[in-house]
C-alpha cells in the first residue's frame, strides 16, 4: 500500500518506519528541509531506542522515502496520515495551526481518492474544520479518519508493533476497511468508532493516566505525614486488577510532550462546551505543586537554605530512554533552584544537547561523577538505568555533603542511609 506521512516528529517518524517495515511504500514529509536532509542519510534527529535501525532498514529497502514536497508525498497515497505537532499555547489552549496548514496543502495536491487520517492529538470536532479546509481547495473525493497514537517515548517502536489497542475512527465503511487492512500485521485489539469518539479516547486516556500519577503523589504526602511507606501502599493498591500497578510511582510528577499538554487541552475544550472540568484542574494543580514540595525536602536536608550551595541534578529528560525535555520536571526544578541562589550542575545520559537549547546558567557535565564532585546534594530527577548502578560509596567521597533527595524513589533507602547519607524520597521514611 502507498502511504504518506505528514510530519516526522516522534509520531510521524515512528509510524512511517513501522509501516514501511511491513512492506508498504511510505513517503514521509516534513517542511523542515534540514531535517529531511538528515533523515535521507539515516540520521534520526532525536533519541528513541530501536528507531534508527528501523529507519535505516526502510531506506535500504526503498520502502521509506523522505521529502519536503507534498505533490511527491501524496501523489499515489491511499492513506495520508497527518502527524504534525499540536503544541500548547501559553494559556493552555491547543494550537491546531500545523494541522490546518497540512490539511490545506493536502487538498491542494490531492489527485485521487485517499483516506486523510489524523494521527496528531486533536480535540473532537477538529475533523469538521479539516474537512472544510480540504474541500475549499479540491473537488477530489476523500474520506476523513482518526487513528490516535498511544506510543510511550522510550518504547515507541515496541508499542507500535504490539499496541494495547488500535483505535480507528471513521465515518464510512470504505475508509474503515482500508485502515483495518493496513493495520492487519499489527497486534492488539481493534476499536472501530466515529471520529469524535476516537479523538476523545486519546485525550481521556492521557488525562486518566495523569490522574493516577497525581493521585499517588497525593497519597505519598499522607505517607510523609504519618510515616507510612508509599512503595508498599502503591504495591497493595496496584494489585487490585481494577486499578493496576502502572503509573502508581510517586515522585516529582509527570512531564513530557503529552500529559501536561493534553490535560490542559481537555480542560480548555470542556470550557468551550460550557463544562468546568474542576476534577482535571486539580490533577494539574497537584502536579504543578509537586516540584515545590520536593524542594522543601531539599531545603530542609541542607539546613534551611540552598543559597550559594552546589546541587547536582541527575536526569534532565522527562522520562528515561528519551532525550525529550519538553515540560520536564527538571526545567521547573532548575528554575526554582536558580531563584534560591543555588549553583547547579547537571547530567543526563541522552538529553544534554536538547537541554542546552533551553537551559542557561547551569554547568553541564559529561558524567555523574563530574556533576557530583564538590556538591552539597544529589537531586535525582529521572530514573535512568545508569543511575541505579551508581557507586554510592564513591560518590559519597566525591560530594561535599552526603545528601540525596530522590525524586523518583529509585534508590534503596536502607542502603543509602547505611552509607551515611541524609536521604529523603517522596512518601518514604
């Protein structure tokens, strides 16, 4: 099958590479010509395990082609996936300008019937506007569809081959059958529905997972108050099959390109419909306050003040196995530490370059040891596997003061304390 993918970010590039691996002819488009030039050489502009190999195989077999030309991308395409960004505005609203721009360009270049499938995360009813835009510039017949993605950065390739579900939102049998055929090689249950339901499934899923994180962080605060152990509370809670253990890890809260943006977007969308989504506002409020709560612990362990002291941040990406720092907890934490007058050293296995584009006034280090040398406190922000293997005896000798504030409850608290460190996690005593 001939496929066009509009946008080569996380969603578009992974989607294109996976579909190409099944023998489809995929042409992936991006208006960023520099990015396309890199992709043609097999250079992936972000870190995602397994993706580069998949892209290289697609290029080698000539099943994955990159272009900046809409006419080339959609000329023979049976299905056109819109995978462009929908970034959050400063007021929390959603920016659909890239979706609408892509729709216009698709319409202007459409030659034969195709299914235009929105994979970008968009609020329900966006399809109506997209349909109007395309119809203004073409008389060629097309069907609209929505196939939201449920990829987790750091395991996006794996998730694409074995997703928890494949959601296919369509209004015609022809479009549904075509999309079901395309997804035949992919495992997982199918959910066939209308476009609005498909788009709301995506928002509801991310909002619910964000809710679980804020809930467990609220319970963790109670644990701190009474001396209970959040690890055991979460274990006992998660063993209930109606609840499940995923997303019940207390810590600094959620970040990234999806949960914050989609939570704000759903609140805004609900407001437009006349509904005040107070519940979801509180989910966001809990998450926003988690950094301040974490910093209270750091200040307390450092004797009441951080001013003039050197603190080391381990982990900049919003989660392990990605170099993505969008809405990362590290950025909020560093912003507050700078206000307090701290000297800040940072290290991350993959996200140093992406962080340098948005962070100023910190010392970037090439290893954990260099980041921790002479430091008064280790602030663990991202639970990279590398950090689990830290030689605590060694870093205790490197640091000025043996203080660890564990923002992901990653370290063995008994081991850390036995080595003479002052230690606090979130909800752990």
